[in-house]
C-alpha cells in the first residue's frame, strides 16, 4: 500500500483475531494494532488487562452462531484478513484418550478453524471482485507435520488444521486469497494450563516472537506470498 509508514506497515488494514484473550492471540492482536491495523479480537472471556486499541467481542469458536456473529461484526468493520489462533491441547497415552478429550480438542482446533474460515471466505471473495486482496493466517504448530508420544489427539488436530489451511490456499487462489500457516515450536504461554515464566521454559519462544511471524506474513508485499513460517527456539532439537 503506497504511502504506508514503515513503522506502521498495516495502516489501513482491518484484521480479525479469534482466540485473543492471552498468549499468542493476545500478543498478535497487540502487535498488529501497533503496526497500524484496526483489530477485531474475539475471545471466550474478556482479557485482563484489556486489549487497548482493539474491538473485542465474546466468541466461542466451537459455536457456529457465535462465529457467524463475530464474522459479521468484523466484516462490517471492513476485515481484510483473518488470523485463526484459538487452540487447546490434551495430552496423554493413546490408551487413556477419551471421546471427551477428542471432542474438546477437535471442536476448538479443527471445527473452530473451519467455521471461522467458512464465514469469512464469501466476504474475501467479494473483496477480490472489487480489486482488494485478503489474507488468511492459521496459527497451528510445528507438530502439524510430525507426531510425538502422548500427543496423538493434539498432533492429529494440527495435521487437520494444516489440511484445512492448504485446502483454503488451493480454493482461494482464484480469488486472490493469500494463505499462511504459522508453525511455532516450544512457546512459553498459558497453553494447556501452563504457567509462563518458569525456569524450565527460559529458552522457549515468547508469545510476541510468534506474533512477529504473524506480522511478517500479513505485511508481505502484494506481489509476494508467505505460504508458511516455522519458528523454533534455539534450545529445541533440530527435527523435533
């Protein structure tokens, strides 16, 4: 976009961010706002402290009516991009996995991504007809291409998210949709009821590191496309 200040590369953009109450989603919303974007953030509960500079709506990504209402609000605000970030994890041996575990993880990680994407795509297609491009960013995990012990349900959900992401890229290419998968490695957040800042996580990525990858993808020049970004902390073994 011509005339956009270098320190505010997203000036004039409107970006929807589900799962923005804390962690990567919160850091992304704050980072995108700092880069000049108007952010429409969604979360199951109001974050503390508040997300200053962002419109915030209650959102349950597992409930289609809630997703539809959020999408409508963001689209009316002029949303040109969607950052799917909401996610949960359940971990343990396969032999102890339950139907409840499966539904909790897949309903949030997979169904949530599917619903949000589906309710934004028609508006993105209409934008293209007016000569304006759109962008879909899915924050998944580096386990979207691998597995590990005690992570069957979580890894399976991330593989499914990767499939959704790549399918959206295929189907959206004819109407100019740019699609990016952000695949972070070990990150120090509240994920899975973790406590950030513990000594054993000292070398992990921080939420703002992943948010920088989101910003990088969204700020790519119009003639470029960032298909995926893999971000690992240096302490994470290569190939893991």
